[in-house]
C-alpha cells in the first residue's frame, strides 16, 4: 500500500509540474516611449488588426517559434485564440497583402535582445526574464 501511495504522489506531482505555465510579459525596450497597453490593444497588434503601437508608429512584432509553449499561452490568454487560429488569420492577411506577420525568433532571450535595441519593436517573454533592458506593457498570468 505504501508503494502505491508513493506512485500516486509521483504521478500527481508530475501532472502539476507538467501543467504549470510561466507568466508572460509583453515588453518594449526600456527607452521606448510606449506606455501600458491593454490586452485588447496587444491582441489587435498580434492579430494584424493594427500595426500601430501607442505613440510609437508602426510596430515590429516579435514572436516565438511555432510549437513553443510560451507562444501558445500568449495567444490563448491575450487573443482568446489558439496559435493555430492565429496562424490561419495571418496566412489570410499575408495572402491578401494586407499585413506582415510577426518575426519569429528562437526564444525570449532573442526577443529581449531585439526589443532592447529597437524602440519600435514589441514582443513577449517569460516574466522571469524581465530586466532593466525592457519595459513591461502588459503582464499575463
């Protein structure tokens, strides 16, 4: 019976750890003039409904690669759509010539590096990766 309880506890811990999610921070460079944004404003940018970042002009959108857990979480929580639905929407926009999709980068470190050096860029990273090189416009739990 003791062995069975240990197995059950291990399975439960694995389930909890496997389903934990990182907090997401939508960020711009520390020197950017952009201020806080609502989830709806960020969603409009990352769904191609707007290309203007408040007071900054045309935004350079930075994304994570397909299949990345943070990407899935970001799109689900901010846009209310799955990453696959967002990809389909961007495909339609690109095909019609109406928009350019976000630039995919390998990870949060790469996103942070570009955001820190380009005041018109916006992206999302793990909240734990935030440092003085970026400014958080929106936090998503």
